[in-house]
């Protein structure tokens, strides 16, 4: 694809990989991009207050991999100054856009005012979008990390991850991912508030925060939002309970959407966006390849965080349950190799 500068470049329906905490790291994104090429990828969501204070464990979320697919950095939090600085960090790392998480139902995040709690604070939510847009514009016009008061140790890390040959600055699109309400649906009221600050795209997950991931996503509410958004220049994507590529296309067509994002439907299935149904042999091979990639990006760690991915790959054959139990005890590649068929 040519250099990405805005979402209008993407062919409709846009079908992309949704951001998932602890899942859409560089290794998983690389697997998905290699085997099925979605239209857009998202990072894990990153706490703006944490990364701007130099919490080193968060830097892993902003690791990059080579791909032609646009990668959007997703941020969450509450503090406006931290959003400004975190946007600079993501821009300097040459991500292709900034997405603001206004839908995460995690209690710890919501207690600090971030994620889905912003649905109940529309004025502050709009101010976050404005500040992120301001940061994008300042960075685009040449403001330096030093002038943005980014901590020296963070600047040093950024420089270790970027090439001096990649100095061109694009004005990054600012987008929002959210839900239909807090404990009940207020889709039209809430989306109307967001449209005031004109994000380039909005992704709506068809559940309230109270539902978390339970029950069924309400696509009729997504349809109500589309009726508002189609009158604007904002691109609109739906999200929730999509299990196949054909279903993704059908949802986009039925609800007249610009596209959809798929999250849980891709777990253990990097082939999702190609429509391919992998053989068990291919799944076993992918387990090892994914593990190698994980260790490439996180060489200091064991395979503990990979266990969930290994279990997701291991399905659809006799004895899979017993094998999943054994996979949950894998520590390193030797353990994995001893379990995989020769």
C-alpha cells in the first residue's frame, strides 16, 4: 500500500484487527499481517500516564514490525498533558494514527477516569480528542520531543527504535473506539457528542460497559450510530461478535458501515482475514512460529504470556483439550517442541 496518511485511503469495507490488551502485541500483529493482511492493525492499549512517566514495561506495546498494513497506536487514560506527550511518543515512533480508547470496561482503568468511564464525562472526552489533535499538529509542524518535555530516558529509547532515514512527518489521523453506554445504551447522545470534535473515525463496540463481553453485541445500536455519522465526514466501523470474514462483510453491508474491526474472532487464527481455514498441521507450525516471534521481541522473558495463544491455536481435533492442559505448563521452546507432533 502507498504511504498511509488518512483512513479514506483504505478500500471499503475496511476490515481490521481490533486492539486487545495483552494480545495485539508485535508478535501477534506480525503473524496476522503475514498470514492474512487485514486493512488496518492496532497496538495493545497503552496508558498515557504510565508511558509518559517512563514505565518501561509499557514500551513493549509500542514495538514495531515490518508490514505494509497501517498500524494505529491506541492510548487510554485521563490526564490531558499525558495524552499530549504520549501522542508525541507514538508519532515519533512512526505509527500511522492515534486511537483513543473510550470503551475499556476494566475497573482499574475506569476508577482512574479512563477507558469507558469517559462515556460519562463527555466534555473531558472531547477535550482529550482536541489535545491529541493539537499534539499531532504540533509534531507535524516540527516540534521536538525535547520541546514537548518528553523525559530524556524516553527520548533515548525512541531513538534506539527509529531510523534517522525515516524523518518525514505525516499528520496522523485521530480516531476513537468506544461503546454504546455505561449501564444502559445512550448511543445517539454519546456519538453526537464525539462528532462535535470530528475524529477521523469512530469504532463502536455494540455493548455497554456493564455488559463487558457478556451477552450479544447490539448491532441495531451500531445502526443507529451510523444514521448519525453518515451525514458527516467521520468514518464509522462496527465491532462485536464477528466470527468469520463473510460475517464481517455482511455486517458492514447490512448496517451501511465503512467497515468493521474483529477482536476475539481472530484468537488462534492469524488466517482470519484471508478466509482460510488452517489445517491442524498449520496450526502446530504457527504455534512455534508465533513463539519464536514472541521471543524475538521479548528475549528477556519465558513463554508464560504465550500460553493463552498456544491454547487458542489448539482446537478442533481429538485430544485437543488434554493438549491445551499441557500447553498451559509450557515455559520455553524445548517444552513446546516436546509437545508438538514431530
